[in-house]
């Protein structure tokens, strides 16, 4: 699943690093974070189990930079 968040000031030139501030449910793994369009941070999360997982809302933080 892709989760998009509006972050004013981000551009497609930014590289991003994201981290969850608490444990995710077993099987959920963030596999990518990037800026697909201006002002949009996208985090791709995958479920490597065969079970349905309803993840709880959590706080995340990010670092963005232009290389």
C-alpha cells in the first residue's frame, strides 16, 4: 500500500528517509519512501504475511535533503 502525506516544500529533487516511532504490526515493513510530486511524501508499506493486517495509526518522522 502507498500512503501519501502532504509536506509543503518537498520537491521531486528531495531524497527522504522515514522511520516509525513505534513497532509496526508483525509482517508490515516500509520498503520505500520518496517524493512522487511536489509537496507529497509517499511511503510504501508491504505485508509479507498471508493474513490481513489492520495497522494502527502511528507517528513517523522524516528527513529530507537534496543531494
